[in-house]
């Protein structure tokens, strides 16, 4: 009877025990509430840090809980910021196929001290990039229209 075996790991006692333990930790340590609280603090600090560089380098900081994002004037600046943050030992990720918007997705257990470390690293990197681009920022706007194909336009408009 082919219906006697419907899944390899479904109902596995070890996997179920691990899932229940994970749910218990999330509830007991109030990780959802913690993500909301720390995320609000983190986002406020991100907005404050990027403000002096808006709109020349940065466009926006946004997020919900600890799923955060930084949007830049163009992909090149996003790559530069990402590279600088990597150098400062801060891991970030791009979105889709570019770095115009990068994600900051720390663990639910990130401490406020670690949040401050990320903010300090971001401030340092933005200051370095701004000083490198200063002559360009004075002479011409950094926002230039980029050619975009129909597929990219469709994907981007759906995400917005």
C-alpha cells in the first residue's frame, strides 16, 4: 500500500521535540516582544545615523521588528556600504539582484550593545564614503536614471 509511507520525517519524534522546544523558548523568552522593542530602537538609530547622508547617499531606513533595510541612492553606494560593513564585521545582505537596498537581519537575541556596534560601524562607513565622493556630490547629483529592462521593472513594481 503506497499510503503507508507518506513522508520520511513527518511525525519524527526527535524533530517534533526540537520544534516544541523552539516554540517554548520563543514564548518563555518573549522573543517576539523583544524583536519588536529592540527593532524599534534599532530602526530609530538607523534613521538618525543616515539622516546627514540623505538624499545624496541614503534614501531610507525601514523595517518591522528586527527585519530591517537600508535604501541607498544607487546600487554602487549600497555595495560600498555592504563592503565597508563586512570589513567592520557586520553581515548584511542585498535584495533581489542588487544592493540598492540592503537587509539587516540580526538574531532575535541581539543585545543593545551589539546594536550600537552596528550603528557605529554604519556611521563610520557612511562618513568614509561621503568623504570619498565629496567632490562628486558637490558638482553633480548622485541620483542618475539607470536603464531598467521590462522584467526588472515588473519585479520591482510588484515588490513595492
